[in-house]
């Protein structure tokens, strides 16, 4: 089972599309809103070196930005 975390913020259309993608493929994920949670913002910037959303963490590896193909590879989705 993959451990998936999605860093989001309000008014982020690509974040919404990533959530739709995860739901379409029945991928369980934890969502962290960087605007509502200061510790999520610190984790995003300090631990993963990202300053943008969406940032997806799959099994500890960061995929920064709207990168559906990279997510499919990391999640072993072949379609």
C-alpha cells in the first residue's frame, strides 16, 4: 500500500484535479492544507524543499507541481 500525502491550499485548481485523479483510481491520501496548518507549510518547505502546491509525497518521494504522469509511475498505474 502506498503512503500518499497531498499538500494543497485554497483556490488551487491543480490541487482539485489531483484529488479527482486520486479518487478516480481509489488512491487513499492524506491532505494537508498549507494555509490552514502552519506545521504543514513548514514540513512542505523544510522537509521537501517545495514552495508550491500541489506537492504530492508518495512513499517519501516528492512530486512537485501538476505531474500526473509522474504520479502514475510512482503509483504503478498503467492505463
